[in-house]
C-alpha cells in the first residue's frame, strides 16, 4: 500500500480522533500532519504485528497525548469548534434547529462533559473516546491500546465511574 493510499483511507479517522482529544480544529489539523509525517517516516519499519489501521490509531493517540502534554493546559471550548464547522462530511453536526435556549443548553452540557473527560487519566480518556465516541468494539479498542479485553473493561468501568463523579460535582 502506498503512502497516498494510506493517507486517503485514514486521514479523516486521524483528524476526528485527534479532535476528540484536543477539541480544537487547528490543533487537530496539526496533529494529523504530524501523524502522517510519522507514518511516512516509519512505513518501511512497520512490522505488521497489527493491522495498518491499528498502527495508525496508536500513532494518532500518542501524537494527541504528546500534543496535549506539550501545550499550555488551557481548557478549550469544544462546541465552539463544532458550531463553526461548515464541512458536511464532518462527523459531528449540530441540529439545524436554531432556538437560542436549546443551543445554549446543548453547548453548556457538552462543554461540561468534555471538561470532565479532559480530567480523566490518558488511558481512561482513550478508552472512553475509542469505545463511546469512535464506536470501536472492545476487541478493537483492546488491540489499539495493547490491553486484553478484561483489562479494557476494568479501565472503561473506572473511566465511567470517574466521569460520573466529575459530572456530579457541584460548582
């Protein structure tokens, strides 16, 4: 498979996954570029111990986490990015219903959820993103994260419990 074919097949997945981590379009674009530079640089050393897609997922997760660690730990408003996207192929689309009260409630609820997700450990955040936002199976997620399914189930349960605690905090 050529690099162009890999890019064409995986660039939307890479961008969407990066966006789940950083909640900022420009940062997700930067991570996407970095991921494909790494893929290009390391394609000849890919050992095929996992699928190409799994390998690209791992690179994307690592690049996203490295990017977050290298950035100023400033909270971003995820919904600002969602409401400013005009690309109809983009995975997340807000409702076309423009009632200001409903939009404000949706924005506040989503912001609270993503602020809580951003407080989880890297592994818990990754498990939650892959299983619930990316809609990956447990087997796929376990392979991407280099875990067995039981360890993933335990990690995901802790993530859910911690998220519930964070969302139920007053103030």
